C-alpha cells in the first residue's frame, strides 16, 4: 500500500528462497530429493547439514532402496541432533564417495544422552519399541544385500554410521575370478 513490505511478507519470501537454496544436485535424483527435503528440515530446526555426495555411483540401487537407506539415515540423525541443546553442536556431516572399488557412505552427528547397542546396532529410544527400531536394521539388510559392511560407533558425543559397498563392476570381477577357479 505505501511501498513497504511487511514482516510476514519478508518471511514468506525468505522461505520461498530457502527452498531453492536447499536444492541439492548429487547426480542421483532420488538422493537429491531426499537431501533437499532433509536440508529444509535441518534449516527449520537450526541444524547445519554438511553434504559431500557423489550420487552417480548409486545407480545400481533402486529408488525405493535409496529412499529407505538415506531416508532412515538422515531422519535418525536429524532426530538425534534436534535434541542437542548446544546450537554449535547441531551439525550433521554426510558423505557419499568412491574409494577404489568401494562406495563409502558415512553420516556423523552429535547427540546428547546414552546409546545402547545390541548386536552392533543402536537400539531405539522411543517408548513404542514394537513399532520403532527397524530403520537401522533395514539399512544393515540392504547393505548385506549388496555384499557390503555397515558399522556404527560412538566416540564421546559423536555418532558415526559407515557403510562400505563394493561397486557393481568390482562385484562382477570377483564373481568372474570365482568362476575361473
């Protein structure tokens, strides 16, 4: 009316720009969708998401597998970091990269509290244990399906989940060697 922009209008513009700011391009469309959505969740909750992901090596997995693996991984990290009181520690570091013939996936985040492990996996802290705690198990099953290895460890107040997957071409080479012997 008088040429001024209201505070509400400024917030609306800022939120619209934030969506474009959060857009991630890794070379893997399903991973891009997941990371964009989770980036917006992080921004909303005052969490810094650091992402270095080369998604072109993920083409051997189905979209559903990618959504399951990375959706669970990032949701768990966000849930843990949201509970961290110290805003300087509200950080998640996410990596997907090739290491030789392997695909290396890692997520690290701070947490407050205690983590209880059973069979090498963290146990859910939710009261309803009957309907929760399957995300990490599904990540382990998916990793095993592709002949990989998943480890979870805690160092002081840092949670670290690592996955090593043999790339399809290296799995084929191993199969050919076995057939030749």
